[in-house]
C-alpha cells in the first residue's frame, strides 16, 4: 500500500526520517508574544539582538535550546523583590502598579498594625550566615525554649500573628513609670485635656501627672540564624512616642545584642522595655498634630524607620488615648482592691462601694446613700457634695441615682429642675398656675417684662406679677401695703389675692434682709459669723460686704473687714478685746 503524501514542509526528506527530520522549531509550541513578556515589539527585539552591546555592557547569554514536545517554554527569570518588600503570595500575580497595596495586605492585620516590611520579607539570615545541621537544631531548640518562657511570663500580653510562611510574636508591654511621671503639654493640648475631665491644677504648669500609659508593642520574628549568628528582626510601636524616640529604643536593643551576641535576647528586651524604657525617655512630651515633614524636621529628620511603626494620630487624639487608658487602669485597680470607708471605718469590696468620678474619693454605699438622703431632706438640690469634709466636688446625677431610692431621686430631679430654672434670668413663675413661663424677647435697647404662660396662656408682668398692664407703670403694692390700714390691706387682698400679697411681703422682707449670690442669684440671709459666705446652692464663696469672689487673704489686702459690728454685738465683746485675744479669758 503506497504511503500518503508528505506535507509540503517535509517534501524531499527520506521516509525513514519522517519523525526525526522535523526541526525543533516546528515541534515546539508557538511562543507567546514577545511584547507581552518583555514589553517591546518584535521588530525592536530583533534590532536589539542584531546590534552589538555597548562598551562596558556584558554580552547577552546564548539562546537556550527549546524544550521537548509537550513541555511549555520556561518563563524568563524574575528579579528578586527589593529589600524591605515582602515576596508576593503564590496565588497572586505580581503587582505592577505603584498605587496598589503590598501583596501581604490580604492577610496582615491592617486595621491594627502599620506594617513593617522587615518582619514580612523572606528569611535571608541563613544565606548570609551558612549553618550546619547541628547549629540549626540548636537554634530551633533555643527559640522553642525562649518562646515557652515568653508564654509563661506574658500569658495575657503575648499574641501570635500568623503569616503564610512564618509567625510573628507580638508582645504588649506595660511600661513601668517613675512615680509620678510628668507629661509636658503645650498650650494647644491643655484645653483638650480639660475637655477630657482632667483637673486644671496640674495643667497650669503645663504638666499632666499620670500613673500608667498605653502599652508599648514589640513585634519580633525568629529567623534561622538566631541566636547563634544574627539577632531577630523586630519592630516597635507606641502611640505616645515619636519616631525618634522609637529609634532610640531600637538602638538600645541593638546595643544589648552587641553586648551578648549568640544569646537569646527577646526576654531581655521585653524586661528592659518594661522596667527601664520610661526612665530613658523622660520627660515625656505630647506634641500637637503636625505634618510628617514638620515632625521629621523637629525630630532631626528621622523618618519612620525599619523598627519604628508610625502611629497615624495627632497630639489631641494621643492625649485622649493616654487619658482613657489611665482611667481604665485606675478603674481596674480599684475594682480589684478592698476599700475602707472613712465614715463607718469598715472594709468593703468594690461592689459595695462608690467612687466619685471627679475626686476619686471612695465610701461605702449605705453611708453615702444616707448622707444624700439627709441632704435632700434639708433642701439641698445642686449641692450634694462628696462626704469628705475637705472636698467641695459635687456628685453627678448618675452617681446620685444609684445611691438613693427611686422616689427620693424623683424628688431630687424636681429640685434640680427648680434650681436650674431659678438660675435662668428669662424664666418667671406664673402667678395663676405656678408653671414656669418665659419672658417675651425684648426689642433692641428695651427690656421686656411681658411673660406668657405656656400652660394657661396667662399674660402677666414679670415685675409686679399682675395681669399685663401695657405701658402703664407697675402698681407699687409693697408701698401701698405699708401705708394702708387694716381695711385697706383687706381691700388689697380682695383685689389681688392673698397669694400675691404674701409674695409682696416676702419680697420686701428678702430685699431688706438677704443678698443674692453673685453666681446663681439665690437669696442668702446672714445670721451671724464672719463675712466669708459660701452659697449652699452652688458652693460659690464670696464676700458679704463687696460681693467679690473670696480668695485667700481677701480681708487682709482689701477694704473689707472679716467681722462686722453685728458679730461683736452678738458675743458682747468689743473690737479691741477681740484683737487682744481676750475671748478665751472672758467667755470660755
């Protein structure tokens, strides 16, 4: 049977060589587009192969033989990633755009860590320091022992970050502070600290005392050459330290490795950061929000280095985080301790005690609840103070609510609302239904005395508490009451009502015998003693004679006298005898 005709490409070949006579070029699969692989058109690629290389440039490698049938051609070798950039994942294509995130962004905790490339790059320690099998086994045993020790010491502070090719140990180290640590605040952050509830006394000097700070985070990775040949890569991160301070801590850790090369140092690093890092950084300074370029210029142009992870926050936010952590730490210590009540002298657990937020004084709940109940029974509304006799801090409504019965707290709220309305200058009480009413807004240059009750729609004059009389002057009921006889007073009662006339008499008496508090306008009667007055409603301290705010030495430097003549009349003593210190001899 004759053989089938050969293809045109194989014409003229011997029949015995039909399989081997085909060239490798014809047997290889078609090559992919050269432009798609190297980014140049085929014509340019031919021109580059034809032209000789320039002087100083090594000649190109000879072409490799094509692979056998069924084997795809090898891809061109790719350059290794630059140092500091982690290798791409096997399931992801190489990122070519500069704006794309790094390849490890899919698995790294991006919401918590700012990423330090030295921890994620390939382990090159063994290539730099060749290891024998025995040395490699010794390193693994030392790493396992150190990891076990870290897990035992920092059980709650140690966390393992798992990467595709390795693991990273993360330690949250609570830095011990020298008592007390003074944090220097600029003027721009002092107002922010007051807004967070920090007492204003330390801020006057630009310093904020703290007992605890947020933890400092140390991330470390065990490489093959550690600890025999090379130190482990590490990174530091802390919200209240600048890049320059983090770099100084990293340099101190490097110095410890240089002092004892070949030994495990992660445990030593953690202990040094816990006990001695705060002393090395004192005094601590919190800076306001600045641009990274400005911060680098101030810190000696130290940018975010390989061991300093940037915390992308401003000074005010860092201050808020520091104050919040200090409060949480103090709250945790308070809940875990036993407390002695200064009133009943008994010891209670934290569940049976209350601590005032503004002054941090602690008492048992029964004592404080009874104290507040007695204060409310005496008429105190806004002056529920801390039971400490030297403290003038008022309790907050949530603190009062958890210490007194519900019915008493409802009464307290009503008294608090009443006191708040009394302090408002544009609120008056309706003489008909005793409901608070607002005065109508006044015109420019005039004062309005018209008030309208929102409950009963009664329009009245806020000065005389009578029905609205327009532009007519207010009837001087007090003067008419004093001048009238018994029949005239009875006529005034029938015309204006008993309640109105009682208010007129009360107003006249208060005008003659009381003075208004300069802060809350509460009427105060002085029944004896010195001229240093403390308002029971708002705790404002002021002078009875001049009405000025009382300060230490007010009666020595000003024109006001500490004791008026009524005091000496009350004790039946002359001023000369009092100044001669004869009080004890004559009366006691």
